[in-house]
C-alpha cells in the first residue's frame, strides 16, 4: 500500500536520506529504528506525504483520500482548550460522523475522567494520549507516529498500545519511530534500521536476536542501542 522508490532528501547541501527503497503492506506495524540524526523523522514525514523527497517516489494507495494520521513528536494542542473541545473540534474538522468510534477511543484511552480539563492542566502523559486521540480521530487507514510515547508512564503506555494494537488488528497500518524497547516489543512486527540516512536492514521483530548480531562487531550507536535491549529485558529473564 506504500512504495518508496530510491528516496533521496537533501537539505542545505546535506544528504539526509540516501536511496531508500522499501514497501509497506496493509496491516503491517513497522518501527523505524536508529540513532539520533539517522533520518527517521524525515522519512516518516515523507511517508505521511507531509514533505516531498528531493528525488525518488513515494506512492501510497488508500481506498479513500486523506486517510492518513500523523502524530507529531512535538505535542500540537491548544493550551486553553479542554480535552472535550479538542475532540469536538477535530471531529468537526475531519467530518468524523462515527460517534461510536470516538466513544470507544475515549474509553480505550481513558480520556473520560479528564474531559473537562484544559490541556495546560494535563500531565505530559495525558497530553500524549490526547495528541494520539486527535491524530487518529478520523480513523485513518495508515497511522504514522513520531516518538509518541516519550514521557508516558506504563499505565498510559498500556492504554495507548492496546488501542493502537486494536486498530492494527482491524487492518490499520502503523509506522512509528521509537527507541523504547517496551513500545517496540508491544507494537512492532517489523523493524527498519536507519543509520546516516540509509536503510541498513529490515527484519521481523521475532528475528531480532539473530539480526542484532550483525551490529555487535561495529563500534556504533546501533550496537549500544541493541545492547540496551539486553539490559532492559534479558537481565530480568525475558
Ligand atoms: N529542515 C532541515 N534542515 C536542515 N537539516 C535538517 C532538517 N531536518 C532534518 N535535518 C537534519 O537531518 C538529519 C536527520 O534528521 P531527522 O530526520 O530529524 O533524524 P532522526 O529523526 O532520526 O533523529 C539530522 O542531521 C538533522 O539535523
Ligand atoms: Mg526524529
């Protein structure tokens, strides 16, 4: 449903993405993984059609237009507006008629208890949940998330992951940027490894133990990022 063909992205004479070719099938859940500055956010924006590549093609085929949801890294909400008014505003903006979907989402993300709070009164984690809710209120066919779980505690993470997995199980395609192993293990089926603007590797999460060996000999940021996986999980017997 999405094809990237030889994507290059150049800004101020700097090559940010280099010859990226890959495809995304309907219903996939992909984590874009790699060190800071690898080009993950740039690639995600190209995939979400927010920016155009310098050269190469990004072709996306959806059953109806405008059915992409993009959750930005920076929380984009109105400080003085309540949670309820955000939902109403974005419902109107996206012409979402399916109130049952919004009700289901509000309970899944546990927004009902904070409906009357203004954004400026929300904790960071609550704001992240609302940021997700408004980004998917129109029930997009593809969802792109850029570090959408930063500063979210485990209970809220649980709500967000459960909701996203439910959508994914219904056939919604998810592409996300994260270096949180908890999120990766609970949301991704596939990992794309980016470094220096290049797509180094693609593999199934279930094959991660085999594939990460490839990075062990390198003295790279990737080696350290994969090492943290062991530190987080294997020490505890998982
Ligand atoms: N608009 C821009 N102008 C100049 N450089 C940019 C711009 N956007 C991103 N970059 C540079 O491109 C590289 C990749 O950025 P980004 O896609 O944000 O990486 P990541 O999300 O993997 O950390 C970085 O070196 C960043 O400084
Ligand atoms: Mg980024």
